[in-house]
């Protein structure tokens, strides 16, 4: 799959979620909302897993124009499919 990117404005940073896996490992996750400015369905929710990725989001304030690189994943549970958009890079507009 080619690299997926989308541009927009960070409109909301949701609360950090923390927990412990069945294997006893600590985990953290934070979602954020990006407004793409499109006419239909302009808001996209991305997930960040791990402290390192959450720190990446902390470098950008709400209202910042950014480009988000992400992966799409799907999983099946009880004959229903659930989709995730996992961000792995966030760059401010004009940043290289």
C-alpha cells in the first residue's frame, strides 16, 4: 500500500486513554480530530498509540494546519468489521 497522507486543521485533541494488556504491558492511546475542509464528511478521527506518538501530537496545538501520514487497518469481531486510522507522522504545514 502506498503512503497515505491527508492535510487539515487539528480541531480537537481527545483525552489520553491508558490501560494494561492481557500480557501485563502498559499502553496509552490518544485520538485527535482533523478537519480536512472538504464539503462532505470533513472531520477525520486518527489514533496515536504509545507515548512517543502522543508526544508528536503535543508539538502541535489545536488550530494548527498539518499533514498526517497514517495507516488503515480493519479487524473483525462478532461478524462486524471495525476500522482504525493510525497516525504515525504529523508535520506542520511548511515543515520538511
